[in-house]
């Protein structure tokens, strides 16, 4: 895996050009776009989201750990809030990074929180995790006064992100840190010349999906630095991290396991992207995409040995000043 971090001074207006989250959403966060099969009920869709969040956490575990390792904390936090926690990629990375901390994991999905609690129990971490089910657009529960708030691929889903930033500012203990992680769109997996009959298919799928999200997720791609400053934070760092993970490997061992996970990650990602891209793709592209998504097809994406995971994430670390004033 390759990590390339570009540091920007706090007042530099950097437009990262993020696309929709892969939440696929998010660790990756949450993608609330329609799925491939429009007959899916809510429970099935939640299960599909949970699977892709788990795959994201598995494939990008090293990447997530590198983000938590470089957070500019002044002292080890004891109370952390994970906003939009999904199935817990960030929660568990933070628990590993800060072994004395407890995490309050907040999400609107009952199923995601149940999965997170099951993982915590299996890992012997149940005593360090509290889950809170809440729709933060509707109202905020009592989350205490955390030393660190983490929001990975969740801020751009808020109905009023500026209001949410002010709430986080006032929630944090004075001197506390807010880490905002946002994504540069859905990851890319295929070579540019794939598939053979429709070269460049993935790029056209991304373009179609981006058009959908530009209308339905208007806060994607925001430059969070000025928004954080306006909410009363001091932005201490901004880093863009490039991820490039090879999926091909020899059979067996951890490399083989990673390759298999990347295949499932690509399959689930493209299935979810199909839901937002299908209406505007030409029939030839849609047919080629469906062949990739057909696990019984010889052209299935699971049978390819040339997959990679290419994406970018940008991390803003912002501090609430030590003075006890409340943001306006």
C-alpha cells in the first residue's frame, strides 16, 4: 500500500474535489444511494452497506491506522465520539491507537450498531464502546464532552453541515480535536483499458455516478477547512492521502486473502455504483457492467487478476480553542 500525504498550511484554501463516499461511505462511511436491485428492502440494503463497510475496513486497515497515528492530539484522549460510525472501522482503529480511551459510536442504523457491538464483544472491547442510535439531522443526544471527535465520510451527508460543525465545536472539551475524513469518490479498481469490449467503462460509471451525487449529495466535494474555521475551529493540518493497493497475488497466505477481499470489495462497490449510474449509461456499457457483476460469468470481476484499489482521502484536523467561548 502506498500512502502519499501532502500537508497544507491551515489557511490554504485547498479544493480536494471529493466525490461521493463509498459508503460504500466512508470506515468508508455510508452511501445512501439506491442499490443495484431496486426490490431490496431496507434490511437487505443495510446488510449490503454493512458488508461493504466491513470490506473497506479490511482492505484499508493499514491506511486507516496511518490516519489515526498522525492525528495531532495534545495528549491521549480518554473519551472519543465517532460520528457516523457505520460498522466500526474508525471506532476500532481509534481503540487500537488510544488504548486508554473509550469510544461513543453514533449512527442512524440499528443494524450497523448491532454489528459493531458484536465485533466489540468478540474482540473483548465491549467495555470500551458505547453505541448511540441517532439521526443527527433530527436532534443530538447527550454525548458528553469528548477530547476527540472523528467523522469519516459522514459530514457531507448532513442536511446542514455548517450547523453540525458548530454542534461538534460546542460538544468538544476546550482544546479538543475534530478529525474530518472525506473521500475522493468511489475507489477505482479496473485498468483503464478494461473491459476489453468497452475500454474505459469504469471511468464512465464514475462520471455518471458523480452527476447523480452532485444533485442528491450537494455537500460532497466541500473544502472543509474554511467551514471548520467559520465554526470556530483552528485548522491545524490538512493532508491528502493516496491509496494504491495491488489486488493480484499468488495463491494462499495473507496476500491471497487480501486479493480475494479486493475482488469482493470491487464487486460490491460496482454493484452499488450501478444504482446511480444505470439510468445514464448507454446500453452497451450497462451490458458490459452487468457481465462484470455476474459472479457466474467468465467475465466476472471476481475472476480478474489485475484489480487494484486506487483512491484518495483528505483529513482535516481542527482544534477547539482552549478558551471556553461558545461558537456563534
